[in-house]
C-alpha cells in the first residue's frame, strides 16, 4: 500500500472547516467578552418581563394593608 496523494476536494473541505472553526471561535469569544463586561459593570440583569421593583401603591396604603387593624 503506497502513499496516496490528497485529492483536491479534501483540501477545499479542510480549508472551509478551518475557516468555519475560526468564525465559531470568534463568535464564542465575542459572547464571552460581552458576558464579562456585563458582569463587571454590575448592571441589573433582568429581562423586560419582570415586574417593576417600584410599587405603584402609596407608602401609607402599603402600611395599612400590611398591618390590619384588630376589631374590638
């Protein structure tokens, strides 16, 4: 069994696979970098579907609702 020369199509496939691998590595690096920046900034990491942290009920009404009066 002798040495076989590589066919042209295998060379093309290899170069395309290497190119795709480089593109995927760049994408992963970009996502990782954005994640690191987001975590270091300490921004609130909530999506827009969360409920607001600020209550729309006035503070006096919240106090009255939290401590119901005892009937005598």
